[in-house]
C-alpha cells in the first residue's frame, strides 16, 4: 500500500497558480490605489470570530452557509462569511480610537459553504469599501462614484450600476400590508434577473396573492428613464419622502459626474440580507448576465447596534474578485500575467555567482527587477526558463567578461545582442529596451 497522500483540494476551494495570482495582485493594486485616491484607509480583521458575532443578524440562509466549529478551548467559533459584519464589530470595539466619518477598505478571504458555480467558490476574496459615521446622500453617492472609478481604472468601462432604495421598498410593502413577509418577498424579487417576471410572479402569488403580486411587479419593473422609474415607485409607495428625495439627489449627481449612461434605477434590486436600510447597489456586465453582480452593497444604519449603543450609520460596497476575474476573462479584459522580472542574469559558471548577484543588485538599485539563475545549466535551458517567465532581457557574463569587467546584454524577444558593455552601459541599455517595450504595450 502506497504511503503517498493524494494531493487533493476541498470542493469549492482551489490553488492559485502564478499566472492567476499575478493578475489578481495587479487588480488589487489598482483597486487599492483608487481607494486611497478617495481617502480610504486599509484595515484587517480575523478570519475566525465568535459565532454569535457573525450570526447576530445574518438572516436567511447565512446560518447554513457558515463554517462553524468548536475550538480546543470549547468556544463556538466560525469563519467570516463576509467583511461587513466583522467591520461592524470592529467599529463597535474601536470607535473611541477612530475618527468619524471613517472610510475604510478591506481586501481579504471569506468563506461560505454554499453551492459552487462559475466565478463563485467557498473560499473567495472580497474587496470592501465603506464610509461610516455619517448618513447622507453625499456618502451614498461617493460609494457609487468610487465603484465607477474602480472599473474605469481597471479599463473596464462597460459595467452598469443598478441602484434602488430599501426604505422606499419597505414603505411600499407597508402600503400593501405585506411588511411581515418582507424577507421572503425580497428574496423572490432578487431572483428577477435570473428567472424572469413570470416565475417571480408565481413566487409572489404564493406569498401575497395575485393582486399584490401584480402591484409588486409594477413596482420592480424599471421604466424607460431613471426619472420615470423614480416617479413610478414614489407614487406606488404613497408619494415622495426623504428616501425618494435622496435617491433623486444621487441620480442627479450621477448625471453631473458623467455617469448617467451607466447608473440604472432598478427597483428589483433589494439585496437579500436584512441589515440594509437605505440605498442598495448591484453592478453587472450587460453582456454577461449569467455572471451576476460583481459589486454589491448598500446602506446599513443599524448593523453596529448589535454590538454597541452608539449609533454608527454606514454605507459601502463589495467587489467579488473571483467573480470579477471570471467576467474579465470572458470579455478578454484580464491584465497580462507578466512574471514581474525584467532581467535574468544567466549563470555561465557557478564560481561567478557572487559576481552575478553583484550585477543583479546594481540593476535593482537602478529600479529594474532582476534575478540570478541559480546554477550553470545549458544556455538553452536558461533561455527556456526566461521564455516561460516572460523575462525580456538576459545578461551574459562568462569568465573572460568578468575579468574585463564587462558583460553582454541580449533582448530575448528580438534576439538582438550588445556586447562588451560596462555595468553602467548594460543598465542604460536594459532601461531603453524596457521603455521601448512599455511604449509598444501602451500603444497596443
């Protein structure tokens, strides 16, 4: 019987190869840069939390989806299923140490024991950004604007941002006399984009009867324009109020900032979790409806009240990086999987490895990324390694060159070489090759 353990990965989990991880890190760096342009700062929270913290107000199927166990100390603990609930606990625990309003971003793994599908796994990375400590149209709009700019900076302009307002929807349900079934109704309405109006109506008829179901369908169907949709939902909810006024303000500012063609007032967006109290967001690729929302969120003014008596209103959104990458791959918008190394110093003789590291250190000091091949293999093997790593430049220095204090540089893409260069000349040549390559890529 073999003693070898089969190298298996749990269902819904996966390894990330360098090509995928390089792309992910690039996307994360673009997002982090964008968040910081808007004054957001990073935080982190533990993967494990007390179960009562996570389930305080999860709602619905959350209880069934979490990974929960008793640790060696007999404590009932669970793995975080999102980054919003831990953030509410974080704010309650650190409110005296922080300033308000507080703008944070958090990029980290979360865990849900749900059915897997394309772009959705049981271990995945969420990218959250929130403004807490203020309840205003300005904060609601800034989250929407930041979402749009994140996709602009990722060079993915063809995303549509759907918005609605839970306050208006709740007022409409009260008018219908169906507020006591709000959670079930929201879950049925949220399925509209997947199953269509007819199937949603069947679900609603079972919950509220045919007359109320038809009124609900009239409410959740967008009109030809955002203004017309706002007029319709205001009328059906019993008239205008501060919630519809705020929604109108967010739409007005969206128009002023050039987002009118990308922001859609969509009353069918309700967000299933019951901690949302105001504006809610979903983001879609119109050409990829099967992917679902790649960036969701909303206002949650009461969430922190589970952990503190201090009122800490908040609004935020979350990008699912795995789902986003699946969408970008589908539309051929994934960033290139460059290995991150500009220059490979080839190993001609192992006794010269010290010299090779001296060369590499000089190149790094000049702002270029360099590595040394660790053993004196055939040049064909080293060139093959460089090709697989997509390294564009090679430095060659044998014993004769080392004694003379010179080296040869080879453009591994064009096969052109320059010989007998000093270290300073080689660095200048390498920089010129990289600049030319950068300009070519930019032009493409």
